[in-house]
C-alpha cells in the first residue's frame, strides 16, 4: 500500500513511503553503501571479473558523498 493510501485510511505511513519526508539522496546513498557495495565486494573476492563494476560502484559512492543533496540533479547526472 502506498503512503498516500495509508494516510487516507488514517494508518501510519510506512517508512520510505511518505512523499513529504522521503529523502531520495540519502535513500539511494544508503542502498548503494549498505547493500550494493558490500555485495559486490564479496562477489569480487569470488570472481575477479567483477573488479571493474566494483570500481564503478566505489566511484558512485564517492560521488554521492561529495554531492550536495540540495543541488539540482544527482551524482549520476554529472
């Protein structure tokens, strides 16, 4: 159920479903940092062919950290 529907029904709005408080920049950075990066680090230890994609992911993490979330666009738009 979407946040708007939950709000209309008087239910508490689920995390990440409230369009009034959702922070896209932080959500994307967190997914990249806490899910994607550790997964690819583990996989790259098993398959060396993943070293290049892992370097791209690390670069994206650095760009997210260096990007001001108030700027237009995002770190991947550059």
